[in-house]
C-alpha cells in the first residue's frame, strides 16, 4: 500500500475527501497520490506533518518514505492531554 494511503488510514483514520480538505488539497489529488500517479510535493508533506501536530498525533517523517507502520495494537495515539 502507498505510504500516503497508510498514513491517511492508520494515522489519521480519515476518508480521502476529509483528509484532503484538512490539508488544503482536493480528493482527486489525494487519490492520485495514493495510486502513484502523482507524488505530494514538500509543501504537501509539511501540511500533513502539521495536521498530525495540530491533532497531537505521534508522528514520524520516515512514514512518508515507506517505513512500516506499527502493528494495529501499537498505532500512533494522541498524546496525553490531547482533546
């Protein structure tokens, strides 16, 4: 599975359209990233990282480059005190 699809599904748990809206892109663009037709540029990656930060999610930039996600029972979790 494409790293962006893994991040969207396993880190954010959002459908494409909602994820796209949160980072200021369109759903078709996210779909093209996930299919490999397009690649997100550096500003897109920064927007995804910032979304994780604002949602107080644990984050690793290496996930962008295909680092395997933790097992389901060890998924990134909101930090303590997160709303």
